[in-house]
C-alpha cells in the first residue's frame, strides 16, 4: 500500500490543501486496476474517510461484524475506523 508524501521543501499548508485531490487520482488508478487502498492490517486514520468511496457497503459491514465479534466491548483501538 502507499502514502502520498509531501515533497521535501514543499509548503505544508499547500500540500495538505491538495492531499485529498492527490489521493483521489491514485485511488482511481488503483481501483481501475483491481487493487485496494488498504493493506491486510487495516485502512489507517489517514484514509479512513475515503473507505466508503472505495469499498462497497457489504465489505464495510463485514469488517464491522468481524470487529464486533473480536472486540465486543469496543476496547481495541476505540473510535479509530469501524
């Protein structure tokens, strides 16, 4: 999986202002090629908000069900993704 990194010497505010735009371009290519924006260990908080755009509702619901089964009290990494 990948992360789009700020170029050395770039203005942080300018970079962050276009972060979603840059990721949208990468996501489109990845999805067109049958890939995924996440790895086997999860999505991470940086890409959390993009998950519904790139995973179907069934996949997200299955992830929630597995999380609930393994962590019925919601104590593992609370409030992060699912």
